[in-house]
C-alpha cells in the first residue's frame, strides 16, 4: 500500500501511512481545524453539472496552494471538525466525474487526483480527495467571460491579486527550468563513463514532475519493481530484440546514492556487446543505460559500433517505460518527464537500421546522424493500460523516426 503524508497525518502527529477510516475518526475526535491544505465538507457535490459547482474552485485553490486534501463527510463548526456524516455511495461514474472536472473545468488541468473511499457501507461513508502539488500554477477557473485564480488562505478560499498571479507564473517558469535541468543532469550522469567511442549507447531517464513523499524503497521492493518491469516490457515489445532488463541483476539490486542499482550481468566475452545498467532512485526516478551499437548479427559476426537496430531501440523504450510504470506504482508518483538519447562519439555517423522482408538488417532508408538529438516527453504513469501502451509506442516512434525509420515493428498497441 502506498504511503503518504497528508494534512491529516501532520495534524495528528503520526508517521506517513495510508489514508484510513481510523485516521479520519482520530481527526474528528481531536477537533482538527481546517488549514491551508485541509478542507472539511459535509456533502459531496452532485455529479451532474459538477463543473458549475464549487468543486473546480476548491481543487484549483488547493493546487495553487501546494496541494492538500478535501474531506467530504465531516461537519465542522468554527472551522474545526465536530462529527462525521454519511455522504452516501461514490460509484465509479461519480468518481470519474470528479477527476474529469479537475481536468476540464480547471486551466491548466489538475492531473493526478487521488480519491479515497472511507467508512463502511451505509455508515459514516466519507470521501477524501487528495490534490497533488503542481508546478503548473496558477490554475484558473472560468465563469462565463471572466476568470480568476483561487488560493487557500489558511481555512478560507480567496482570489489571487494580479501581483500574486504574476509571481506564480514566474514560479512556474522557474520550476520548469529546474525540472529540465534536473532531467538533463540525470541523463548526463547515466551517460558518464560509457565507452561511446567503441559502440553507441542508449541512455533513457525518467523523473517525476512533482516527486511524491514516500518511504525509501526497501531492497525487496526494488526487486519487485525490476521483476515486474521485465514482465511488462515483454508485454509491450515481445522477444524479438535485446531487452536491457534481461541483462541486469534484477534479483539483487545494490545500494547506491539515494537509489538502487541493477548492475550489468552481460560480462562474458561473448555477451559484453549487450551490457546494460538500470537504477531506481528513492524520489521515483528511473534510469537505463544500454549498449545498442555493435550488436551480434549472426554467429561471430557483429555490426559496426555506429549501427543500431531499430528493434533494439524499441526494446529499450519498452524496458524504460515498464520501469517507469512499475516504479510509479510502488512510489505513488504519476506524471513523469522522460528523456531518451543515443550517445556515440566515434568517427562514423550513427545509423539506425531497420529490417528487410527477409528479416535482415537494412540501411536503405536510414539517415546518417552526426548527432542524435535527445527525445523528451511527459507521460502519465497512472494512465489507463491502453493509454500508457500508446505512450510507449509514440516515444519509440519518435526515437526511430530521427534515424529515417518510419514505423516501429514490435510495439503494437490496440486501437484506442
């Protein structure tokens, strides 16, 4: 179960943990008062016409204030919780309406809403909406021809003044620069020390846009993430190529600097051509480094260090995205910034090869590259299975397109 540290945990002075019925009972018994990141509500908003209620305003205000929780099912007096009240059943349709309103009635949208159902059926049922911190503020609410930016002021919701909106836009741009720099630094670190003058290396890194608070992954947790990612990668791309995750020690990750490292296992003379490394960082980041040039073609024959099979790139993308999906599930993260590049410092241009009708390497449509431009994107690791599968496909297609290859061959999601 994903651990969290919400306003309820902080108010009660308890350690990080899941949001439970017992925790809510304790908050009510202690008369916990509303704060900037905690809002009591006695009734759920109606699902019909939800965008015209105060729900979008409450979500935007909480997101603009650094995130927090809105609890439906608690009556308050003078801002302090007094008793629990039953809000009725929240079915899947109503929950989807809540998530939809946070996206369609707020600009920019608020993604990553967590909805928790508490209480027994028919007895003090409550709903806790966990609003994540956002780097996309200010979030605006539109009413007819007017718009405003709500924000929490202790227990109240007020409207931002012009200078506050200006400051939040400046903070958004600064945070984006910081996130981009952090992603580039992660990429450079993963790429350092690779023998890129002998064979091309694919470097793929992913970092949560807003890392969620969670306990450090234990070795067993890291082992589970790696083994689950390997299975998921095979689902995305099958076994028609070389998967980096099959060439790292998934069962015995080693501790590193605020991370777990899955070290290379392709150490023999006949297997060193598929060297690979992976890491899981405690903030939810994930990295993958794999030798992709100079692969064995048949018997004792090897391609040039500057030649990369497009199917190998697809396998690497499948492995990275599977690693992101599994890590996000284990750490409670959702939106990730992703960067993928191929590092080659040899004298010959980099060439991405496809296969002909006989399954043999073919370079007739390849575009020689003197520099491979890193591909960056943002993905929602908490998206539906099909939507995420298409994230995998689109990223792989961007990566092979740069080398003149039109289509991916192994990553084939169903139609959306």
